[in-house]
């Protein structure tokens, strides 16, 4: 069965909303479904990573980004911006800053550039 791009977009929105509203376990299920529908895309991996981050599991969030999302698309600015977020959550602000500055100053995905720019200079841990 083919899943439409619009359905994937809506499911992605639902997954992020669930993650930030205390329903991270449910968001893991949503993003797992998206991953099954689009196994070649790193976007579901980014969502799974964010869900783990919301559960407080920074190590697993980083693992998913580096071993899964960036393996599928090494040039993904969005995955790199989320790596920066995870590094900040882990207290590795120096590493995070250099990566975020690279993404923010690049010419890639506008959402990733905006996210990276917003995170520069913030300290979480």
C-alpha cells in the first residue's frame, strides 16, 4: 500500500506534537510507522531521535542520528542540526556550537539553518 506524502506529513506533525506534549512513547510508534513507509528517508529517524530526546535518552537520540539518519543522508542539514541539539543536551556545547554554526551558515535546508541559528549560544546542561 502506498502512503501519500500528505499522510506522511500529517503523521510527522502528529509525532512531533506527541513528543513535546508528554506522549513520547506514542511518538515512537508514529515515527516507527513512518520509517516503515519511507525506509530510505532520514526524516523518520530524526523524529525517532527527537522522541528519545524527549524521553531524556540523549545517548540513544545521538546514536539514531549518527548511525541511521546520517548514514542514509550524510548531507542532511536537519539531521546535523538535531545532532547539535543533542550535543547541547549532553552538555557538549563546544562541539555543538561548531556544528550548528556550520549548518546555520550553509546554503542548505532553511528549517535546519533557522533551527541551528536559534540554538547557537544557548546552553542546556
